[in-house]
């Protein structure tokens, strides 16, 4: 990404961001600020339109409110992740309880910022998220006759199911940094 006054992807094209926000004042504030920084920003004012745009628009980042008409932000995020989307998502919401922040992050958000917020902090978080590589992990990993479906959290060997439970998730699916591929309780 280039940050010399203009936001551009490594391809040189402008970075596309989708803002899903129903409050017109917040939307105008965020849209104006991000556009001034060189981002291409589209806006959806409800969860249904936002989900459709996020699924079809080729965005590098979605900024997502929780309290939306028609479909809340948690449901939008859950549906995006279930569809296999790896688009970066920053939750921007007035829902400030720890349980809400945890729910958003565990549903697949990459970051969570509580309203009211300073635009400088939002911009710093947007830039930080965009610095992270956007590499999708394969949904199906295969080694010989062993297959691991990371989306369904399911393992099979020789075409026969072997496991579908938290033990598989902890042992071989993405988890907290430093834990991937390790047994959840190392021998000691």
C-alpha cells in the first residue's frame, strides 16, 4: 500500500472500502474523511444492501456497524464468513460491552472500534488492516488420503469421516497465534 497522500493497493489501483452504516451523520463523516485520504468508498445504509455489496463488490475492507435495519452487523459478518469471504472487516459500532466486542471478533471481524471515535484512530486502524496480507487459506487441505475442511471443521481419511468436534479445531485448524498445529495441551 502507498500512503503518500493517496491510498493505493499494490497493483496501483485505489483501495476500495465499503462502509455499512445507517446513521447519515456518521456515514458522511467517515465517507468524507476516507475519500480525502484517497480511498474509494461505497456506502450501504442497511444490512441487506451491505451484505449484497460486500459479497459482490470486490472490496479490500468493510467497515461495519452492528445496529442496522433489516439485518444486523453480526449477521452480515457471519454470512460473509460462512460464504468464504476473507475480506477484512472492521466493526464500527456503539455496542461497547465486552461481550459484543468478543462476539464480533469471534464471528470473524478483524478489528472492533467503539463509537464515538476519533477519525485519526479509525484511519490508523484502516491502514493497519490494509497492511496485513489478504491471503485466503484453502478451504480443503489434502495430504494423501487425509482431508481437512477448514470451513466445516471436519476431517476425513480415505473418504470416511473421522472427526467433527472442537478437538480437531484445536489441533489442526487456525487458532490463536503460536498455537496452530499444536496439541492444545502439550505433554508435560
